[in-house]
């Protein structure tokens, strides 16, 4: 067979495989009773979703100034991840700067309630999911890394595994950044709110083996120091976790590379008896 025909055939086969194993991407409208508004999310289902089985779900959170579409627009790795890991992936909208709190300063911002309760209930009622903590995990980048750990620590009955990529796991060193003061009040005026809602101070909520945890941060990231501090505190408290660090900054190339490690970790959790 001529070489050009072989190349054409191989190209066709690669394209055909991509069609066969192609996750479906839906943009859905969900409703938040606590905020009385409709909120969009992206849901990726594996090609095998049509076979009738129930699938585990990974909730994948965006960062500050982002939205529900960030992951599918900016991280090519997510497109094949639903098929690779045989998992439903849900990308919620956490608003521009919610930090995934139920804000004590802004009663209209209740993104802890939305993501951990309202959205989970909506997804379970609209998709074929494993409807317990053994089939749910949550992770995210930056603000979403903080949010994923924050929500998992506070809702261990909902999530069984949690991760963070370049997460703001200690918000206290950044009192004037990223609109956090709008959600908590200023650190100077409400230090107790900041102390209670920073993830590094919430480790006492965990019991041995209560959550499977993975934390990842690049060495050139401005959050590297707080991630390393949290890692050390987790070691001191005997909190089991995976900790990954490698050269990299606070950017999409790093998160696109980090995502498969997170999802492989979640898949291993889902596969445990």
C-alpha cells in the first residue's frame, strides 16, 4: 500500500476513535433556592454514559474571576477526562469571587449551600450518578482549590475525596486581595471570620480516613508557601494526603498538567471496595 494511503488510513482511524470515545459536554441551567436564581454549569458525561450504569461525579471548581466554562475553554485535558476516567465531571459556576463561602457579609452569596447541597441534589436528580459520598469528589484551582477543600471538610457526608490545585489554602496572608473582604468583611474588623474560614485552620474537622486528599502546587506559585505550610501541618496532625509539587506557576499550563493527576487519584478512590 502506498505510503500516502497508509497515512490517510491512520489519520482516519485516529479521527474515528476520537468520535467513538467522545465525552458529551452539556451546558445546563440549575436553580439555587437559597439565592433565588438560575446558575449555569457544564456537565461532561463519558461516551459510555448511555449504557445505563451509574457513574461517580467529580465537581471541578474554577478560580477567582472565572466561571463555569473556564475548564472546558482553557484546559484541553478536561475534554477526554470523562472518558479516560469513566466519570461525570461537573463544572459549577462559583460567581466571580464567591470563594465558595456562604458569605457572612453578603447574604446574596451562598455558594457553599449551592455547590455542596443544591447543585449536588440537582445533578443526582438529572443524571445517572452514584448518590453517596463514595461516588463524589471535588477539586479545583486557586479560589476553587480553597473551595474544594473547604466544602469537603465541612460536608464529609457529601464528598469522599477532595483535591486542590494551586489553592488559596490559607487566605489570611492576603487580606486585601481577590475581593475576599467583600465576602468576609475586612480582616482588621472581623479577624474571627478569617480565622474560621481559612482551610488551614479547618483540619480539626477531619477524622482519620474521613477524606481522601490530594494537594498540588507549583514551586513558582504565589500560593506555594501556604500550600507547603498546610502540608507540614497535615503531617504534624497525621492527616493522610498526597502532596505534589513541581516547577510551575499560577497558570493554565500548570492546571492542565495537574488535572489528570487529580482525576486519577479520584478514580482510585472510586474504585476502592
